């Protein structure tokens, strides 16, 4: 939500400056606004967990990890979903649900901590697919779309900084 609001506000201010003919302002502001929107996008919108029949794909800021179901040893929910592989690596999922608040209990009863629906879906798919050997190992790599967009944002920032230093 915050990233979308910042993006809309930044775009509005850039369009306003362009309509008013202040191209120097647009050139000076486009880089910092692009970097700010990119950082917010990478940290708040981009992280996610995708599941299919062969693997669970975890997209964290700037990193992407594909874990085949047979390579998953355990799935737990702490502050976020944690996938442990059979090789002993722990993969924290930034894009999953967080630990919910316990349901209020009556006097004398224990508080009940309900599993988020997303966690139930993940556990069900893992239970269905863990014994099916689909081949392949855990694949870690850079999140190419996020890195490319970041490189463009940084290039715009360099242009803006050069414009400021040469123009002022």
C-alpha cells in the first residue's frame, strides 16, 4: 500500500512538473523517485511464495529460490514462513503470512493460534507432493526482474545527479 502511494505521488509530481514545463525539475527528480519506488517495490510488493506441482518458489528481495517438493524437510511458521531443506538450509520467506494473533480465549481456556490459510495451502501441497520425485536440486539465484529494474533506477539516479552537478 505504501509503495503504491509513493509511486502514485511521485508520478503525479513528475507529470505536474512536466506539464508546467519544468524539465529541469523532472530530470533532477526522476532518479531519486525511481530509486525510492524501486526500494519500496523490492521490499514490500515483490516478495512472494509461488507453489506448483513440482516446487515451491520463494522470491525474497533480490533473490529467487526454487525448492523441489522432495527437497523440503520441514515448513514452519515463526515470524514468517521458514522452509528447511533436506540439506539443512533454512529459507525464510519474506512474502508469506506472518504469525497471527492468538484467538481470545475464555477464562480457563488456552488461547488458540490459528494457522493462516496460505500456510495451510502450502502444507497441504507439500504433503501431497513430497513423495513424488520430480528431480532437480534447490536452485538459488538473483531475482532478474528486480535487479534489472534496480539497474534502470540507479542509471536514472546517476543521470539526475549529473544533471544537478552540471546544472547547478
